[in-house]
C-alpha cells in the first residue's frame, strides 16, 4: 500500500482573502501525517485554536502528490 503523507501548516496571512503569509519565518508547521484523516484532525484542532484571528489560516498539503517516484527526476532535482 502506498503511503500518502500530508503536511499541516499555517499562520497569519497579509490579507484574509489571499494565501500570502505575513511572515514566512513565522509559519507554524504542525506536522507531517501518514494519512488524510489524521492530517484533517490536526488541521481542525489548529483552526479551532485560531478561530478568533481573522488573518490566521491553516492548510493541508498533499505531499504524496508532489513527487511521483516512477517518473524521472527533473534537471533541477539532479543538482542536489
């Protein structure tokens, strides 16, 4: 079975109508989770903690979608 990792992160946005963070060095990385259900639960808990801050937003990033190991690496990935 394929592992489907998810990253939960968030922080204050410059404007609540955008997704641009106020300060990228102040992004709250909640964690990486092994499935969507646990990521969703972590996201929901953080969203409830910041409900009084209109500029705070948390997101779930589907890390498993970022890279398909069966595809050849791009030239920039080979630089590392």
